[in-house]
């Protein structure tokens, strides 16, 4: 056994001993650490309750209400059509989570986290969407054993060539609108980290409603834009490009990247939040298809949340790990793992670019030649 394993085994024995725990909580030098650890453990145990409090705030549009102006509990109760004591309970919980803040004259305003939500509707859309994940995660062991029935997320992410029934009333599948709401954040991360201006034509594979290409079009006026997605999604993108006057610069191509060849003609190809949705075989097939579609000097941009991200490991490994488990396919991969896959697909060199906020996505750039 390595010496570090022996040290950690002793630490584990101490930390799991009730006698040591009592001593550490009382001794002045260990007390702060013992309290921090107890608090961290409690937060992991109670995280699902915190999320549901946030869900109630979002569903009731509490943050929009408080963004108007700070208000009394009675005023909030009347606007939310909730009994006063329930409103007070929700406000107390939201204050404890820094979603709401107490203000002067017994009023309540936005807390630091609640205010960030008002300026970022994508997070609100994700919180609403989590009602599906919440149902799927009620039996995590069943999911891990692979014997869960068809999950809510598997039904949501249908990836079908058929026109969807669409609960949202917007054209295209509901997931396209959800992805679109968070795409501006991802697009600016990617396009700030990589100089797209040096290219002639960008093909965004699995490009959704075209949000990434629309952002790229603003950064490089000369850039031609191609999008490849399933028929109902590509149709939504084409309508959007036309409405924005981007018709002459864009082509939205319908197809299935698991069975069809990707169109050629672009010198840079992007896969934004696409590879992590797929199991290894499908992901490798798509990377090989991307390699074939690019010219000799072509570049692939692969952007998605990744496993093992320093400072964001809970996002990549806990959140996306279990989100994709519930969806029934795909997994978050480390940059090293993705780099190996890119090399195996034929790419010559890969580079992990620095992004400001690697929570939502990190960026790998791969060179064909
Ligand atoms: C998670 S979404 C990402 C959308 C967009 N790139 C973004 O980041 O907002 C995955 C996209 O891949 C598309 N897609 C999934 N399977 C596909 C397939 N077999 N062929 C073509 N597109 C597919 C979906 O329709 C969807 O638009």
C-alpha cells in the first residue's frame, strides 16, 4: 500500500469515529474545520430540498416580483396568491439560501443569487426543466443498474426526424428552445476563446436553432454559415436565419449525423454540447465523420462541459454525470479522454483553450493537418 493510502486510511478511521468527531467539534483549533465539514455534509444531504425551494421561487416568479421593488411579506403573499404563513416560510428559506434578502421596513428584496437569476433567464429555464430530472432521480440505484423504465429525460430528448408535438408552442422540439436559452453564454465563451474570424465557412453540427452561428455571424461579417441538424430542428434554424436577414450567408441542412455523411465545404466545424450526449461508439463515428468533412487544414471546435474540471467538478461529474445517466446515453468526458478520441478519429493535434467560465462548457480545438 502506498504511504498516502496509509495516511488516508488513518484519516478515514478518525473522521468516522464518533469520539473523534465530538473531540474535534469541542477543541478550539479543530472546531472551525469540524463545523465546515459538518455543514458541507449537511448541504450534500439536503441539496434536493434547496433545489425544490429554488424551483418554487422560479415557478411562482418570485424573483421577477422582487425585481420590481422590495415588498412586504403580506404584499408578496397577495401577489403570489399564497397564504401569508406559507409565504413567510418560503421567504425565510429563500433568505437562508441567499436567493432573497431582508430589506429595511420589514420588506424583502432580491438576494445575491436571486438577482443573478433575474439577469439570466437560461438558469430559470433549466430550473423549470429540472422537474423532469427530479422525477427520474427518485431511484438513482435503479438508474445505475440500468433497470429504470423509460425516463422522463429520455422522452424529452427524443432526437427524432419526426415533427414533434411540441408542448412549448414554439416550432421545433422543446429541447431546442431550452438549449437556445443558454446558448448565448456558451457561444460567447467559445468565440471569445477562439478567433473564428480567420475562417471562411463554419459548419455547426447539431447546431439547434442556429444561436451559435448567429453569434459567430456577428463576430465575423465575411463568415459563411452552415448548420446540420435533424429535419424539424434544421427547419426551425432556417426560419430563424431568414427572419434575421441571414439567408444569403446561411445553409441549414437536414440530416442524421449517425447515418448520413456531413456536408463538406466548411474550413471549421463545431460540435457544441453534442458529443457528451452520445455513447462512445456513436461519438467516435461522429468525430470520424467530422474529420472526413473537413479539408486538409480544417479545424474542429469541440465545446461542452467536461469531467474533472478544476473548480467545477460537481458540475461535470455530479450534475452532468447523473443528468446524462437519466437521459439514458452519453457521459461527460475528461479533456484527455476527448483528446484521445480526436486523435483516434485522425486529428493531428489538439489544444484545450482557456475559457473564462468553464462551468457550462470547455473548448478543445483539433487540427486536421
Ligand atoms: C444538446 S443539443 C445542442 C444544441 C446546440 N449545439 C447547443 O449547444 O445549444 C444537441 C443537438 O444535436 C442534434 N442531434 C441529436 N442527434 C442528432 C442526429 N442523429 N443527427 C443530427 N442532429 C442530431 C439535436 O437535434 C440538438 O439540436
